[in-house]
């Protein structure tokens, strides 16, 4: 009987050690992600990305309206009868909101990004 109780006590010690290591690992991940979320640079890039998306939506607005009109007219058949308008809309959004467009937008607004990254207000 004593032999059966000995492994269980070392097993619980091992599981406590494992639980502690897991808790430390989770704390490190949380700290890393918190730094990313609270960073002014990341926040500035997020805001700039949002502005880029809004600009793309504005540019592609005619395509959105065409697709919306088609969808309203076609009802349930929208999937089949409005494919060309959807492809045009997706093409426009890909062109103006894709990675290449984002990099160009970021480069064009580099100074603004640097100012926002510092967290200082400029008057």
C-alpha cells in the first residue's frame, strides 16, 4: 500500500510543476500580446489601415451599388445572375485594399504614421 501512495505523491508534485510551467508560459504570451495591443506603433498602423480600407470602400462605391441593385432585382438568384458584378466589386476591393495597395498607402503616409507612433499630439 505504501508503494501505491508514493507514486501518487510524486505524480501530484509533477503535475503541480507542469501546471506552474503552463501558467508561466501563458503569462509570457499574455504579456507579449498586451505589449502589442498597447503599442502606439501598432495602434497607429491599425488606424492607418482603417483609413486605407475606408478609402478603398469609397473608390469602389459604384461597384457596391451595382451589385446591391442587382441583388435587389434578382432576389434568390443573386448567386447566379450577379456573379459578374460581384467579381468586379471583389476585383476593385482587391486592387485598392490588397497588400500592395496597403504598402503603397503606408509609404505615402509614412510621416503621419511616425507622428502617430510617438503618441504625441501635434498642433
